[in-house]
């Protein structure tokens, strides 16, 4: 089992996901509906969505090791299932955010010249902005549901 300072790593890493995932989701929603903020949000949103993928995967791995090391209840198994969904959601969120940023934010699309035609397509841009906002909302939802099930598995009596 991975430990940090004698504590199971999952207990510490989970806080990064619980705090940063809703912030990233909210940033994606704001980015999608507020074009004038694209210049301010593009880089932080891209870095945050990319960083959440390994953090989510590492947190889930540490949680699986903790589950094997301790007796697991039905609530722990439910939390593990929610965590598996959150891992997938974090990867999908990153892919959609990356696509949204490449198509909408000029400094990104300029570097990828072969995507120039996609940048000009209002339909593609609109679909990706809607998909990014929906993914952001679902990322917020799934992080809350996963965090709640984890808290319930620890604190339920």
C-alpha cells in the first residue's frame, strides 16, 4: 500500500481530486459560455484538465490498494465503482477540453495548422463548446458523487 508520512496515500490524494475537479469543470463551463475569457482561461483549463488525469488515476490506484489492505464493506465497494467511473470521466473530460481549446483558442490552433479548417467551422466549434460544458458539468457531478460515497463509506455507522 502506498503511504505518505504513514498515512494511506489515497486519504491525501483524494483531496486534490475533490477540490480541483469541480474547479476544472466550472472553468470548462465558463470557457464555453464566455468567449471573451478564452485568453484568460485557456492555459489554466488545459493544464488543470491534463493534470487531473494522472492525479485521478493515482488516487484510484491508491484507493484500490487501501481497499485490499482493509476489510471492505458494501459502501467501500460502491465508492470504488464510483471511483472507476471518475477515472474514465477525467480522461474524457481532458480529451474534450483539449479539442475545445484547439478549435477555439487561436494560439493553440495556429500551432496545429492542419486543424485550420476545423477552427473556421462554426458547427464544430459550437459542438465542442457544448460538449466541453456538458463534460464540465458531469465532471463536477461525478466528483461530488464519488467524494460523497467515499465519505459515507468512512463515516457511516
